[in-house]
C-alpha cells in the first residue's frame, strides 16, 4: 500500500506508472483505492462508477476498470455534503461529520471489494488517500492505516520534495503513528525531485536516523504527468492557459463544483487549440471561438456562481456574436430554461431559471444514469459515458446533438448540449466537431494512443529511479 505524507504528493501517478511497469514484466496487476474523494469519475464495465485515477490505473494494468477498484467514492456537492458511492452505486449523501460515523460500517464492503480484486491478481497496488498522519481521522479509518491493518498490508510512504519540507513530513508522519502502524512502514519514496540528487544524500541519513526506514527511490520530476487525466480540480489552476495566436480558442468557466473536467484533456492536447480555463474574477475572453460549460456536481449552485461572476452576460454576448456554446452534462442542463431539484439531490431542494439558451427543462431525480455509450455525430463515430441524475425534456430535444437522440440543439444551431462525457477523446468526433467551427481543422493527436505512450514513458521513468525487484520482495514478504 502506498500512503502519502500529504495530499497531492503523486500517489495516483506513481501507482499508475508502477502498474504499467509491473504489467510489462508479465504480472497480473490490479489497482485498488479503498476510499477516494473526487468529482472526476469514470463508468465501469459492470455499470458502476469509480474515481478517474483508478480508471487510469486500470488502463495502466491493461484491464477494464471495475467498481471494486474504488469501493468508496465521495463526490463533493453543495451545502458541505458529499454524495456517497459504494461499490459503484449511490447510497446517499452526508456531511463530513456524518460520514465519519458511517465509515466503520463501510469496512466490510471495502474488504469484500479488495478480496474480489485480489482473486484475479498476482500483485495489487493499493493507494491511500490524503495523508497517513491524519490521526484526528484515524477512528474508523478505511483509507489509510485502518485499511492497511484490516488487510494486513505493508506500507510505503510517499513524500513530495517539490512542495518543500519533505524531510520533516516523512519524519513527522513516522513520529505521529503508533508503534504497530510504524511497523507496517517498509520504506519511502521521494517524488518530484529536481536538480542534483547528490545534494540530498545527507538528508537521507537524517531520515534514517529518525525513522530507520529505507529509501526505496528518488523519483525525478516527470513533466509528462500533465498529459494524463487529472483527478482533482486543484490541477486546473496549474493548467490555466491563455489564448495563443493563430489557434482556435475554447473558453471554459471554472465553476466551484466542476466535474469530469478530463473531458477537456483531448482539446488541450491539440496543437492548434488554446483551452482557456476562466477563473473566478476573470471575464470570458471575447476572442473565444467556442465556450464549453463542463459538468457539475451541483448544477443549481454552480449556475448561481456563474451568474455571480457575470459569466451569464458574457455567454449571451458570445451568442449574440453568433459564436457557439456547448454544454456537457451539468453544463447542458444550465443552458436550458429551468432546473428543478425537488428532492434535494445535489443540495438544498429547490429550482431555478436556467440560462434560457436552449428550450429544455431538467428535473433532477434520485436514480443515477450510468452507462457506456457508442453512438455517432452525423454518422461520425463517437463513444463515451453517461453519468447524471435527472431527466431533460423540451422542444429542442427534437434536434438531438448525437445520433442516439441524446442532447439538444437550438433553432439557430449555435447552442448545443448533451449528457455524454468523454466525447472529445474520440478522434473522429473531435475532428468533425472542431472542423465545423474552423474549416480545415486537422487533429494533431491520436488521443487514446497518446495516453498509453505517456504511461509507457512513466513506467520507464520509474524503472530507472526505483528498485522494482525490491518493491516486489517487500510486497511478497508482507508484514
């Protein structure tokens, strides 16, 4: 099990790279994360949903993702609550305090999923969540040491040197753990190193003196990590772009509960496209060729935030300039006349007027639609997945965006939306859709293939920095 000294130290990326490296050696490898918090999710072949990072890790293992790879998924929404997904299905919502009381009752489901994953694997790489040193959350823990103890797993710590303080974070994490949990620690990895590693050698001795732990590798900075789908919206700030000359400019307002924003990654990979992530306090750029409203985990709350930023004015000015707007899932719902949430699915019960750019209305409902879809866009093949709660009706549905009847298009053809996530990963769709915006557009990337090439490079990168045979021996030796 890989646990971090803090959040965003690179656990997900390291597990993905190690998964690809061990799979290349011929092992049957599987990823597992007992508890995850993310609004970037993927639909599995068995009809559930898991965190996007675990879906990427499954891809690194060359296997289909399953609901058991991430049995507890927390999806933050409005009102300080999170939707609770267990083994792929929504079971309710809870505040942070209420969830602490729920956790012990979820351990059996988590262990059952771990057993199911383990049956088909030579090696399971388990990813912790947040920090191993969050002793205030230790009671009933299923994400870090609580799970490691329940499953009797050896643990590797990961520290991030790029953020500073890695010596103190490793020593401090070791210091706050009780003796039984310290004995599970078999070593540590230092991630995101830049510069001359020989300058860090005295620090290794300091860490050894305080923890008696073995350094299992110092992993240099991997710049291509930015080409892989991010898990958390915190990554969007780092991806903030600006319009480049002679490119197609696509503007995306970053709303507080933005979800499944990896929909945008294939666009960011295009050489002739500038994706501008519009942050709070900034106007939507007038030079934008296209505005995309991305998915949302709290559509009504995010629509209020959009209006508070004045982006509704920018959107309508963009439309009056006869430039297109595309809404995906929650963004599609916002484009309509009205959104109702009578049961308080995504926050407080209520309803609100939409942007009124599409003649549609949406009513949120408790049943979540989860499905992988293969369809077309004017005959051009496109695939993706649906992940939404609600039904949308209205006269613009008579002009569906996709060949299977999903979505709607305005009478003037400028406003469109659909429920299908992942559509831009389809190279043919991306070329056809963007070609309608700019004649002669030619895609510069085969997106799915590019992800696999990055995973291969990541595996090589880790192989040169970490003794994989030593890791495998530690895994086989257990605790």
